[in-house]
């Protein structure tokens, strides 16, 4: 059988998983590729570091030149995290004639335009299914299986750490801090979980999906995002009372040729598949004009789920499918959807609003009046009877009908200035 030599740069958690798949499942990968995918080199920074995998003699090296100067190595899995030296290494690999497979979503979200353009100039390709949603083949499905569709919307739970934290708070009644600590103990969250919990990680992945599905080139920092740091158990409780659960969603919605992107906590109906996604799992709901609604669910991180995606990308690259998809993405990018800035959002949505107000006559009228003046109508509201006589503050929950972001922004600005409102209102979108 024909043999294609490949290399791995970086032997961390994911790199070890990929090497294990290639070595232990060689017959399986060869059957799907129609040829043997031969692990020729693995480049690491420290050759003497203890590792939980045994590589064949002569495979491990600390010299990138053994890959860049070897014309027999056609494809490289570049699995170093962070921005540098990952960016410089990827450019060196491309310029030495290698096609690239990567799981580094932060690198592509920050420097994707530069790297994609350079790869095309050199006649090379970059495959990145493992960079979004781990083992879920969302990139392949958008780029290949759903290519006949005009993608109309994407709603995704793209950060397993946040989903685990919210699940712990809701199911076990723990505080946000306790849930974060549990996530860290289980290895779902880093010692500094900021990138996960502030929505940055989900925004980076959404930027990649927006480029793939809509041809949009948007820097992830331009995507409006709100994390879960200020999420309260009281909102989780009221959401369940209203028949919803809270999830951190990354959203892309296309209307005409205008694309709205945002990341934030949203209420989803308890009877929807998205509401049942618990723990560290990811899920994506995609709507295409021909196929309709499509659902993807699986592990969004972890050694073997991510390694599975990398190995699949290696096979696609070796047999030539990646090159075709990569060229198609270039043509699509020539007519990208226009990304609208947040103040210009015109798509309709419903809102969950929670106000902390004085339990005095006229409060409800003042709030509903401010909403009414912006054309926002009320679907339902909750105000439980107050029992703490020493405190006259009570939560007031309002569910709205469809409205726009601009109308909601203006109404909230007015309401938060009311004397009877104790603290800024909580506003969360509703996914019906």
C-alpha cells in the first residue's frame, strides 16, 4: 500500500492522542485513506521529558528542520497552543511545502486571515476541524456535507467549561466560585479560567465558524460577548420556573446579507435538545435553507475526542479533500456577509429581564411604561410575595415578546435610572 509520511509538532495532550491513534490504529486509518499514514517525525521542545506514549526509534526530535527540510513529509499536525511560536512555526511549515492540520483555535481566530492567505499563495491548505467543538465534525459538515445550503443561523454551546459550571450551579445548587473550583479539579478549567468564563473562547470559535459558513472575516474581539462570571443562581431558578434552562451560546444569524454575531447566556426551552446538554459537552444547532434544522452533539474537548478530529483532518488532507474545501472557502470569502456592529442589530429576539425593585406602588407601571414607549410588549411576569419585612427589595421578572436589541438597550437605560430600581437589570436573550 502507498505510504504518506506525516509529522506532529507538539506532543501535549492532543498530540499524544493523535500519535496513539496513528500508531495503534494504523490499519483503520489506512483503510479510510486508501494508503498508510506513516508517522515519520514528532517535534518537541524537550526530548527528555517523561511521556505516556512510546514512539518508534528515531521518530522523536527537537529539531523542526527535520520536518521542514524533509520533502517526503507532506502534511504536519501543528498542535502547539498559544500564538507564538505557533504562528511562526506554521508559516515555516507552509513555506517548506507542508499542508497543515491544527487544533489551535486561538491562533486561527487571531491570525487566521494572514495564515489562510499565505497558505493559498503557496498552494497549501489548512484543516482545522479540531479547533472548534473538539470531536464534533462541525467544520467538515459546513464545508462539505452542507455545501449546497445557505446557512441561515448557528447556535452553539462551544465552551464545555462554561456548560459544566452552569450545570453544577443548576443541578447541585453550588455557587459560581464552587462550580469553577470543581471544574478546575476535574481538569475542565485552567488555573486562570478567564478566557473560558468571559466568553472569549466561544467568540474565537464563533469567528472561525462565521468565516467558514458566511465568508465573514471578523476579529473575535469585535464579537459582542458576555460571560458567565456574574451569573446568579436566582436567574437559574427563575428560568426553570418559567420552563427554561440557561446556556452560554455563541450565535450567528443571517438576515438578507447582514450577519449578527454574539456570545452570551441565553434561556432555552426545557423541552429542546439544547437544554439537555449537560456537563462538559458541546452542541450546535444549525439551520440551512435546504436541509432545515440540523443538530450536532458531543465532547467538545479532551485528548481522544480532539485527536479524533485531527486524525480525520489528516486523512482528508492526504486524500485531497481538504485542498478542494480550502479553495472553495476562498471563493466564498470573495462575497462575504456583512457583519453588523452591535448597536445596529435589527434581528428580533425575546428577553428575560430581572429587576431588583422597591416593593412600592407604581413600580411595575413605571417599568412597563418604559418598555411600552420602546414598543416592547410583555409576554409574562413574576413577582413573588415579599416575606423579609426588614428588606423592601424584591425581584421582578419579565418575559418580553419579540423586540430588537436597540429598543431593549434604550428601555434598559431608562429603567436603570428609576429611583425604585436598586441595581442594574439582568437582561438575557431567549432562544425559542
